[in-house]
C-alpha cells in the first residue's frame, strides 16, 4: 500500500484516493559484496521461522565460508534463530549482527529504498498481481537490468555538510 503524502488538485475540486488492503508481498534478501541477490518472498508477515528456513536454504548453496550481516530485528534474534546458528556455522555460514539502530550500515537497505522509491511505479500498486510481477522483474533483473553503484555513499539519509 503506497503512501501518498501530498498531491495537487485544482482549487475548489476534491479528489478521493481510497486506501485498501489488498494483500502484501514481503521480501527477505541476501546481497553479496559482488552484487548477487538471493531473495525469498512471502505473501504475509515475515516471522522468525521464515527467516530460518530462508537462511537454511541459502546455506545449502554455499561453496565458501560466508558471513551474513543482519540487523537486530526480533525475527533475527529469536531463540529459534539463535538455536540454528551453530548448525549454519558447520555449513560455513556465520551471522554478524549490526549495532542497534544502524540500518545505514547495511547495504541491502539501499536496495530496498531504490526498489520502493525508484523502480516500483505507482501503477504497479493497482493490484497485487501487478505488484508481484513488477517486484519479480526487479528482483530477477537485479545486477543486469536494475543496478546500484555501492561505491558511492547514499547521501540522501546522511548528507555531508558543506562548510564553505
């Protein structure tokens, strides 16, 4: 459900934009330093078991030791999640938690921002089918059709002040 914080309309006219809940698509993603994206989608709220299942699936594909960087969301720090960490480590997957309140340190947050505010268009939200099609196209096309340059910092969240 997109947020429309403002709009333009001729003086004296009214416009009604109905907001309705028509389903959702949540995505859990793993983004490598080389730009390879592995994503898992769910049509309802994410929970710790979904994250555990996704990481377990991802761990089966590993050929080299791998570090997964996560924030401190409750679904990443649950007792069930912590119980799986030792098993993942035997498969070469290690989990590192970012400091609390530091989403700007996680590069995948730039990807989510670009998807939501750059690549998805207003018409993609007209139906759940259209949203799913657009999102699938973006996720499968990431790295080829859809790219981000991570060598430049995202200054829209934390701009560097000009002292001139």
